C-alpha cells in the first residue's frame, strides 16, 4: 500500500517539475527587444 502512495506522489512531483520546465522555456524574449531605462535613473 505504501509503495502505491509513493509512486503516485513521485508522479505528481515529476509532473509538476515538467510543467514548470515547459512553462519556463515557452516565454523567451525576442532578439530585437532591448531594455528600456527607468524614468528615475538620475536619482
């Protein structure tokens, strides 16, 4: 019984990690985008 619960918990952890990796790779900044200076840089 404990082995079944352990396998289910392991699947949830691996699934969550894969979802985080997939979402982190999908939001890439395009090459043409440059950082804009803040308005309050003079302070």
